[in-house]
């Protein structure tokens, strides 16, 4: 039996390929340092695990959960948005729980697209925006994110007829992979743009709590009128080191939340309730783990910046997220540099072209290993490349 055309065109997920390379090197007995994957290395805070342990024994949690999420979980999300962003959300109508935000990001296109429809997709970017679009039979229209534009899409560059045909506008700040942030004035322009062309804005904001030098990134939902045109995907994954738990949410425009919830209720049955109780604990319990986490990433960021500068790179450090987005040295492509560094130094970096063709010429470093491993990774890189030429 032949798979669908969309599936035939779908390569294994970027990180599945990287995991494969790590496994192969490990088999050969090579000590690999992975700066490749955006998955926090720190454990989930203990009070959250304790809540999970307690909740798992309650038989009421062993049954099918509600597919849109416990009201108490959605209430906790609403409280968090009020405290953190001063945004009011109705937990009954404006929030839906997700099996990790990736799930909702992938499904929103299926809920909104007819065959041949267009979504506006930033590039370089998280691959799921474009993949979800294609799997739903749609076409991504690529909005390039360029350094000279501070990695923000230029709305004026989107052709009128494309904007008019498009359905979803994806954006992601703090940005993976570039580390860029957006301010409220940009978000307000996006609201206007969405209004003019009747677009659904899908803001993806899992890194809102990971920022440096005292910065507190804002939410799209803070922009005036945002709730009328869009939703924001968020997640416990990065804020509380909970990537494996699979819990996130979408919040914002009531209609889109209802549509996504109705879609999901037909294909999944929601998040395991014990995990939702752990999620409530994460959002409402002590928040000091976030400060600790920020301090850890800040030290790693500063160390990586020192090293990159010493090796000859002239880069602006990321303001947020735990990534560096770095140009490859002269004579390399993204792939050839990543392969060279893996083979000669045993260090995994992510080739920028994995984030789309506008990522070509760059690589991404994730600060998800401890300082001593970052130090060793750069020592090894220095040995094989010396000083960098551009
Ligand atoms: C990590 C990440 C997510 C969050 O994924 P979850 O499914 O919530 O774990 C979403 N978007 C981007 C850009 C990410 O890097």
C-alpha cells in the first residue's frame, strides 16, 4: 500500500536524524557532546513530581480526562496569564489544554485549512508550522527572518494576494532558533495585519520565561485586540523542565479555541489528569525554580559568548531562549560545517538549513548541557578550526 503524497514528501523529523547520528557515534565509542537538541537537561522541580506521585494513586485520574482539560488546569493557566502578562482569559472559552504545544501547533492547520490553502510561515523556524500546513493539504508561504530585520518578518513584503488568500499567520518569540524577541509594537502591527486580511494569528511562546539580563518578554495576547484575531500556544516544557510530560495549552480567541477543542475531541482524549494536576502545581506552586533556571542559562550563555568571540565570531548574544544562532565560517555550508564538527570534534550542532532554506549559512547551539561540557565542546572546536574566517 502506498503512503499519501504528503507522507512521501515528509522526511523524518530533524531531531530524529540527529538522534540517529548520536547513536551511531556512541556505538563507535566516541564521546559526543550534544549542543544539538532543545531539551532542558535540568530535572523537573521536586514539588511538581511530588504532586504527580500523589495524583497517580487517585483512581479518578485513571479514567478518560476531558479532552479540553480540567477546568482547574485551565483556571491555573488563566491565573498565570493574569499574573505574568496582565491578560484576562476566560478559562471556559479561551483556553484548551494540549498534549504539549507541538500537538496543537500541528493540528491547528488541520482544523482551519482546506486543500490548497496558504499559511504564512516564518523561516528559519520550528519545523512544525510548515509540516502541519503541508499535512493538512495546504501550502506554507515563507516569511524570511533575516538578521538585518532583527529576525522579525517584514509584513509589507507579503504580497497582497498571498495575504488575502492566507489563513494562519505563525510567529514564535522568543524565537527558536535565532533567540530574537518581539516587542508589543510589533505584535500590534500583527494584529492590524491580521484584521486587514482576516487571518488567524498563531503565536508560539514556549520560551517566554527564558530571557537574559533581566528581560521579561511580552505575550502576543498583551497587544490590543490580539484576542480577537489570534491564539497563543504555550507549554510547561521549557519553563519547568517538563518536555517529557507532554502538557501545554492554547489561549486566546474563543472561536479558535472552540474549533481546536472540537477537532481534538475527535482524535485524542486529552492530557492524563495526574499530569494536569502536576501542571496546576507547576503554575500555582513556588516559582523560585524559574530564577534558578534563568541563572543557569545565563551563565552558559555568557560562557558560550566568550568562546565564540574568542574564536573570531562577531555575534550579538541572544536576548532570550537557550539558543545561539551563528553563521558558519568561510568555505562551509550549514551541513558541511555540522558534519565536520561532529566528525573531528565529536560535537553535535544543528545545521541551520534544518530550519528551512533561509537557515542556510547558520548553525544552532543549544545551551542544554552544563558549563564544563560547553567548555570542553569549545576547546575541541578550537582545536579543529582555530580562528574563524568569514
Ligand atoms: C520546544 C518548543 C515548543 C514546545 O513544545 P512542547 O510540545 O510544548 O514540548 C514549541 N515551539 C517551539 C518553537 C519550541 O522550540
